[in-house]
């Protein structure tokens, strides 16, 4: 883990490019939400956000989703505050309310698909009737390690390291107003 004073925001931003502005992200999530309403709106869903990356996409989704639903969260990660994935670590598993219920998992990104696959399997293991998946970003990856596809996605972006709008860089910058990719390879922390 790094301290916040070790990250140099100016260097990070100078080494990055904005791929999608926040208003475009919200427009695409709204379109995805309407598609989910049509296909799943009558299922009395339990919406599970996958923390922490799914927090912002779920917040946007919930503003536009009109059918009755319950909202909860699960917390698992394979990245922690790193830029590459490792072993899955659970912080909060699905609760009993999902037994015999239809679940919609919302996450920030479909990258290698390992986190999403683990979350779906755990929901079924806990008795979910059906499990559907929605992500803000589907990375353009041909052969993933886990789930190959999500049921719904708002945007498809290149296979680059992405951050902002829920996605982090070493635990930081989830709050950026847009999605960025690092364009230059350089050390971005103070020695």
C-alpha cells in the first residue's frame, strides 16, 4: 500500500488520456439501465453492487432504474491497491436475502472476468434463483481467464489500464470525472 502523499496527481494526469467524459458515461449507463428494465424489470431484483469499484456505476444506475428492487452490496477483490490481479479476497459475501431471489450484480469493469465469475458462483451457492451481470466497462479482451461476457455493459473500451469514475489507480482516483488510461510508462510515485 502507498501513502496518498506518495502519489503525484499532476504526473499521473500528465501521463494519462481521458477516454470518456462523465456525461458520456452517464448517458451509456442510462441506456444500459433501460435495457435492464425491459429484460429484468419484473423480476423483483436484489441489486448487489460489487464494492468498491461498483459503487459509482451502481449509484448512476439506481437514479434511472424505476422498478421496485432491493439494494445491497458484496465486497471481494483480486486487485486490492495493486495494478495487477491476484488471489480473490472476500470482505463481505452475499447475505441470506438473495435465497430464491433474482440478483443483478453491478461492477465497474469486466477485465479478466475472474471477480465477476467468483461473485456469480457465490450467489448461486447462497441460493440465488438467477444471477445477472452488468458492468460499466467491458474491456476489449478476446480470451478472458473467467467470465467471457457480462449480460449487460455500458461501454466497451480498449485493453489498457483504466481509472476514474469508480476505477482506481492504486486505491486512488475513483472520484475522477471520467475514465482515463495511462499513456506513458513511468514511475508515478515519489521515491
